[in-house]
C-alpha cells in the first residue's frame, strides 16, 4: 500500500498542472515586519499588509507552489514544483535571482531553510542543494540520497550539520559546508513521512508505519522510542511535530493531536478533531504554539485552541453558522501564528486571519486574481 501511494503521489501532483495556469499546492503564509507572504493556488507569491489586509504586490511564477515562503534580509525565497528557487525583493516582489537560471533541479515540495547566509533545499531529484542567499549561486549539491524515492521533506539544520529524512526510511547527516555525507545515519524498515524536528540531540519524525519515532543523534542501532508503543496509530504522522518543555505535540492523519513525553514516549493526552458531522478528520498541518496555547487545524476547516497541559480544547466557531467549520475551506497548508492571530491559506485560495484571544475568525480576503 505504501509503495502504491508513493508511486501515485507524483502523478497526482502532475495532474494538477494541466496546460494552463497551474492550480494547487500547500504553500502556507509567513509574516515579516507586518507583511504576510504566501503562495497562492494559481502560481503566484503575494504580499499582504497584515493591518489593512491590502495587497502590496504580487509576483507570477506560473508553477504550483508547495513551499512556504521564507524571509531573510530584504528578500523572500520560495521553491516551486517546476524545480526552481526564486528570490524576490520584499518591498516590490521584483525578481532578484532564480536558480537554476536555466532548466530545473527537480520538483521542490519541502520548504527551504536558511542558515548562515545559505538556503538549503531538498529536491525531487534526490539531492540537497545549498545556494548563496544574496546571489543564488550554487555552493554545493549532494550526491543522490536515494534511487527509488524523491526528497519531499525539508532538511533540518543544527550547527554545521543537515539532517534529511527520506521516504525509503533513512535519515542522513550531511555537512552544511560541503554537502558530503557524514558517518552517522539511521535506517528504518518503514519510510519517513514528515520532515525531521530536532530538540536536545534527538530527532522526532513521523513514519508511514503509523508511528512517531524519537531517534538519538549518533545512534544507528535503534530508536529511543516509538509512539504509539504498541498498536500503531490510525494513520500517518504526515505533519512535523513540535517540541516544547519536554512534550512532543504531533498531529496525525487519524484526526488526533497527541501529547507525548519527549523522554519516554508515553502518551500524556490526546485530542480528537472532527468535521461538522462529528467524524474524525485528518490533521495535515503542524500545530503551533501561541501564548501558552496550542492551535491546530484539520482538513475539514476546523480550528481548535487547546490547553497544552490538559488537552482540553474548543473549536473556534464560524461567524456565519456555528454548525459550519471555522473557515469555509479545507486546510492543508502550514499555519502561521503571529501577535495574537493565526494566518491560514485555505484551499479556496483565500487568506484567513483567526483571532485567538477573541476566539473568532477576524477577517478573510481572496487571493484570486480578478480577470
């Protein structure tokens, strides 16, 4: 079943492109200096003033965008499914550089990360690329990290080391300076579904075998623990978990958010998210923390605020109808929490601002370009 799903995923993505303007992608919003940057479902990067909700600029890329924009200095960076990385100016959205300047490096699905004036990107050609943030010059590209499966996850950078999880069940460590494989690696019988998250020399990562793993860096014999410890969860841990004060919070495609002891892998509590009919609905996006509260969103469009200590939570109601989801669209993109608001790009190509303190949807604007 796993191999069938992985084989079909690229076909599903390609089928979205068609011959006209591409549609789709799960690009989430990011906020920098009062401006929200987000990739749209029709292949553009848009800058929105967070106070007035007015558009400051738009840049058309004509490619599906699965990555969340990332800002460093005076540039915003985004990777595309057409296999290119764009650097745009934050004030006007002018293209500063694109890599590669011709051709493609392979489809980019996992969001890039930046460290020490270097942007690191995983590509569907099985390699990790390191680019100079100012000029877009190639610093290095790794050897292919797998023959059968592509890299759809984001790398994690800690100091001078990159860690990459793969669909064929490996976690590799690479030199951040040269891209060379280091001696340590970890191998699992099942493929890893999520990008790795690192806290205190431990990697936390979701697997296609319906478990979440804690893996000690430097040990390639066995994992520290897996969760659940006995019977697997109801589905994949697709979204990356978050770690805070010794607790791992992991959303699962079985519709539940699990709180897990980072030290022992013991379940502390679980919270089930549902649709309007009360049916458990997949959690595709990673949870976010804001003011000692956990915020999650499920695929049906419901947003919940949860006490991270007790696991008690409430759904944020739809202002139009309490019986409808929080927003009138599916949610598959990463969430962005900033100064009391959670920004969400729905699958209806609208940007939503949810006020957590008031517990209500504050505003929503269309990202669709009028013809």
